[in-house]
């Protein structure tokens, strides 16, 4: 059986290795037969015991609500262990599974949370550090974990979702009922109930939906958090909006203000040259150009909205040349004097460095497939 091992020490494993936020630790994968006896599974005892004959119904990770005190204790403990996963491991794949079993004397039933990675048990060698971190998480004075900034919608940068999550907590959950803070090991934010009281799944789901709706409204309204980076404020020409920021300009619906990347095609090298020549400031680092037999694909990325909108305007134009002037694309020729601009770029299709130039007279040095 395949098992995961949390270790600082580099282990001899032919399987993939996963790096983790916890300093110097990695997750290795080995068969159970290859794991030495010094490694053991990561289990957290809830300190709850019941008579061995007690039967409880499980629905996934959630127990029934017949024993509300049991549910309260296990739910709060699970929240703290989830915080450990978010901060020091990864919410992708890692989770604590609740199991019940007889204690060592076979007289009572105990409840245990066991760490797993995608259904694979996770082992470690008790060196003190992981135990100390888990204990620190377990002794936090908090209630049930409601939501984290990590859980917000993808497609926005880390600084945006973290900043908006903090702003929403300040605005909507700044009361004695809730508690929020930034994690010690990451920049993620966490919203909790302040006290370890009983809460239902419905209550938590309602709060999560409320936060997601508020976040989605802010994103669509182009509202930005209080701690928006100065460079972004300048590049996007944001305006003050209370203690936050807002973009008041008009943009096409398809523009993702957080990912200013656009992909488009031209049919010929003539069109490629005319497009590059139309730019006010050509920077090869902003472009990925793929020269293919019957087309040239161009991917443009920038951090400045004005540059992005300018490119959109450029590619809406027709670059077919009615005079049929010859354009030379050849990496081996020596470029002689020409009254026209010379453009250099990397062809990401071949990995070669190329030059594209323009002459008034015909020249036979044109050879990239059928492009001319």
C-alpha cells in the first residue's frame, strides 16, 4: 500500500515529491513495506471516550446530532486541524478523517482524527516540530472555522482575494460573535466563530454564500481592497472609494483586469511586420510569437491596462498591404541598411531568434513555410 511521509530529510523515493509551506518539509510517497518503524501515522486524539457498545451514524465526516456536545467538540477540533492543513500543508489533497476505535484496553471507544492525502495515510517521524505546531493550533482560543481567504474565487491574484477578505471581515463580521486573523505561516486570512459553540452546517453555508456574493459583487464592480499595491493603483488609474479603491473606466466585458493577456493571429509575415510597426513601443518581452506554416500566433501580456487596450485597438485593424511589398524573415541574413524599422523576436514555435525587416524591392530570401 502506498503511503505519504512528511519529512525534512531527503528520502530515497522514485515517486513524485510535493513541496509544502512548512519550512523544509516535503511529502514523499513510498510503499508501506519500505517505511521504517520510526515513522508512524499522524493521529489526533479528541480525548473523547464512550462506552464501547455505543453506535453512531456517520454521513461522510459529519456525525448525527444526537449527542450535541460530542459534535461540538469534534467540530471545533476539526476546524483547528483544518487550520493546520491550510497553514502548513495544503488544502489540495490533505484532510483529517474521523475514525472511532477501541482504546488500548479494549474497554472504551475513542474518537481519532487521522491525517490523509487523497485517501493515502500520512506518516512522520516524531521530531517535535510537527507535534509542536499541531499543539499550537489545537490550543487556539477559537470556535468553528467559517471560511478562509484561500477559498475565495480563483482567477484573482493572491493580494486581491486576501485584501478583499480582510476588508469584508472588517465591514461585516467585526463583532464579538466572530474572530478573524492572518495565519502565522502564510498570508491567508481566517474567519472563525469566537466561541466554541454549536453551529449547524446551514449557518456556515449561509455565511460562506454571503461572503462569496459580496466578493463577486466587488469584483464585478471593479472595487479593490484597502491594501491594493501602489503600482496597481497607478497602472490601472484607480480612484479612492471610501477606504478602498475603484476603477471607474469602461471596459469590454471580456477584459479580465487581473489577467491582461490576449492571444490573436495574423496570416502573413507582412501583417506581422505591419502590426509590430504600428506599436508605439515594441518590447519583445511582452510578446510570445509562434511562426507556423499558414499563420503567426501572437500572445501579448502586460501589467498596464492602457497598453492592453491599445493592443486590442491595434488588432482590430486590417494589416493587409495593398502594395505587396516584400518582407524578409530570415535568421541567417546580414541586415543591410534599410529605411524601415527592424524587429527582433524569439520564435516560440522553433525556439530560434529571428529578425523581420522590410525592403522596397523584391528579395528571394523568404522561407518560412508558405508565409510571405
